[in-house]
């Protein structure tokens, strides 16, 4: 088997203290490793220096998905504690009179001393509770979420009241996520609610930096991919091509498709901010690389050997060993080159994962 397709080939030793537990003091003050060209040595700089690598006419594509307070703490009917993670933003299409109860089915993960049985009721607040509808073989639990918005309320407001931002498991918050996490585990341009994890490459951009980028003559546009819990799902197949990636909702508007296609036609560089943006653009492209407007579930799995049709350059974080995100970046840079630079990043004290530092991969000069 080609070594690039073997799971074990994506291992690397990462000291525990290299995993960032908090964001940089300011969004654009994290560190940046720049890989330019095929054999160039890495350049070590600060993230705000990304402005020096962008040029007028470039198109910067952002994922505007917004993380919602998907983690709820409540009680079982017996009084025991329960934690529930919503794996999708609940559908809220139905209209009702004020103070009436609404019900919607949602896939979840439930943590408690003893898993609730089907039919059990879980209580999360005066206006929110859930009934366990189905315990699935894959460990997920489907619940009927019951909520009462009230006179001036909404489901979003109830989730803000009863829920918290769901940080990744490697960020340790014994008391739960904080008000600062609610601000910083969210891009400054987040707009479309639906993610249970942040598109983390975008966390480095401040409003001031984006303004400077646009002032330089760089175009920006947005696409949407709602990041699911599957982004943390371990890959277990020794042959990575056998792994099935979790599908996630993507949307590319007609306006964004037009901007991207025009940039491609005029041979301007397209920068993807994050692996989620890469997957969205490559999924929306036809065989000629032309972006089509789309609203769909994306299950595109990118690993070495993939031929990129849309993106030129990538801004991304440092990813977990043996992860599908690492495979995607390796498809862009080459596995051995990428892991060599990861080893260098560890020696240089870069901070890894969601709250960590960033890497810019420039394939098109």
C-alpha cells in the first residue's frame, strides 16, 4: 500500500504543552508559519503579516458558519446529572402561539452516570426539556427536544440561556466554557448558525485585519459549511481511503459562485481560509473547476492523490495526528514535507489545534 494512504504514516509526537488551551491575546497576534513554493524553508512570522503575502486582485474565501451553544447541562427524572451535546442545530420551521411548546427531533451525544433509556425525560430549564426517542448503535441518541420560546423569546435565546459553546475535548475547562470562549471560539465574521465546532483558521482574523486586507484590493466572499462533531471523529481504518467522512451541510450562493468563477477565469489567486472552505469549494466545483451554487450535504473526503480544481493557497491551523484534516493538508503539500514542518513547528514552540497558531501554504506565487 502507498505509504501516503496508511494511517500510521500520519503519526507525530506532540507534547501536551503544545496544545493551546487559550487563544492569543488578540486574534491577529498568533504566530504564522509560511510555506511558499515546493522546497522553500518555512518563514516564521506573526499572523498579521499575512497582509504581506496577499496581493491586489486575490480572492479570500471565508466560511461564515457560526457556532451555537450546543452543550446543555441538565437533570434526569431521577435527579442525576446529564450532559447533552446537540449534533445539529434544531429545525425551527413551525410557527406557534406565544408560550406554546414546540418539539423537534435532534441527534445528540449524552453523557451521564447511566445512559437514559428510551422514553426518559431530561430537564434543562423551565422552558426546555428532551425525551429520549432512540438510542442508536453508533452511540448517538435521538431526542425530541421540547421548548417554549415565550412571548419575546426564540430557540436561539433559550440555547444561549441554558447552553454553552462546545469546546473541543482537548481544551480543558473543568467548569465549562467561559464568556471569553463564547466570543473567541467564533470568527468575527460568523453569520450562519449551525456549527458545533468553529472553522478555526478564521479565528485569527480581526475586523481591523480584514479591513486592511480589503483596503489592499483583496476581494473577499463567504461560503458556508456547518462543522459537525465528526471533525473530531477518530480515523480507525489502517487504509485511510476506507474511512467514511461525516457529511456536513454546505451552501454556496450564486453571488459567491460568480465571484470565484470570475477570479479563476482572470487567473487571480484563490485563498481558502480553513479546510472547511477547501472542502466546500472543491465539492461545489464541476469537472472543469467551475463553481456551481449549491445547498447540500458534503461528504467529500480529500487525501493525498486528490487533484485540486479550485483553490490555490490555504490558511489553516496545525491539526491532530491521524486526522482527516491532516490528510487534506498533506494532499496539498505532500505528507513528508508537511510532517517535517510540523516537527519544526513543535521545536519552534508553535501552539497546536483550535486555539493554536496558523500556517499559510502558498502554492501559487
